[in-house]
C-alpha cells in the first residue's frame, strides 16, 4: 500500500517510523510519503491560509497550495506505478471512522491524506478531487483537534495492522473489538499474562483451568459486562438473535431484557445501579 500525507507539520508524522507501522515500512509493506504543504507556496511568508468569504472567525486553507501539492503527490505515485488512489480528509464533520471503514480502506492500494488546520480546507479542493477519485471524509470522534495529523496517525495505525503480513499472527485482528462479521459487536474483555500473582492480585482461576469451553464462556461474559458498562449502545443495536442462551442469561443478570421487536434494552433500575 502507498500512503501520501500532505501537511504543514511533517514532523507530526514521525510516529509513522515506529511500532507496527514503522516495521511495515521497513519491510516494504507500506510505502509512506510525507509532503510539506508549504513547498507549494509562492510568497515569502509561505502562506497557506486566508480569511473566509462571508466573514467569521478563523482562517481557511487556500486552494492553490493544496491543489499543487496533491497534483504533485498523485503524479509521483502514478509515475512509480501506483494506482487506485483515494483521498482521505480527516474532519469533525465527516463520517465516523469505524473498524468496518478501516477494513474498507485497507483494501485500497493507495491512500492520500489531506489533514487540515485552522477552519479547514477551501471546499473547492475537496470537490475538485472528488471528480478524480473516491473521497473519504472521516471523523475519529465527536471532538475538535487543532489539526488533522493526529487523525492521520489513528487511521494509518488502524489500517496498517490489517494489511497482510503486518501482524505476527494473521488471525490477531479477527477477534478485535468492533471486528466486522462478529455475531454481536462487543468490546473485548480483560486480558492477563504472567506472573499468576501480582501485588496480591491473582488471575481468574478459569484461565488456568485448561477447559477451553469454560474459558471461551468466561471471555464472552466479560465482553458482555464491559460492553454493557462502557458501550450499551452496541447491545441496543444488536438483534436478539445475535445472543445465545448463555448470553441472554448474562444480559439478564446485567439488567437487560429483549423487547417484542427483537432488541435488548436495559431496565431503568439496572442503569441506576
């Protein structure tokens, strides 16, 4: 996969040289190119922004530097044999970035990131490149950051670990929280490793029982507990058929019950508890 990032803060992308992403780059599984947007400015102040039409606070990133920078990145990619680019624009007004979207992007051969600063990029830039390639406007959460570079790191990390050969165990990501295709999209439960006792705290007996069925059930129950506590909306969205008899027993203990429409809901007194 090829990855291009156009930014006014290239140093912000230094984490792409470490951890799984850095190893993927070293092995040639991820071909990363970071471009300084200011290289495509033509005034002595390297200006990349201007006041917004219509008035209002803040500044808007200009069309010319972005157009020239993206044209250059695309030309370089095509000249070196890359194909099928998509433009990824991190923005609080984009669609939520989910594991399902990470999987979708991991199947693309070439991602071009346009992280904005200030009040965003002049809309004409996005509209222009939407005529040339698919555009993904994505949000990593319901909050506002100073710029989109942090979102680039988040998306890249989520996507890169899905590429063939990046994870040591090819099956590792299949049990992830939010993994597409799961019967019920639950958060992962707690995990433990050696030593068996630490500061007076022991690991659950079931994990050293050797009984794989009981271990699987325990992990499922803990996933239900954590999801009910931290992300009840995930349970509310699941069809009741996604839960087996044991799941239903645990959900009942946690204060949930199915409604006639096939969805689970939590009793008000259970929420208060």
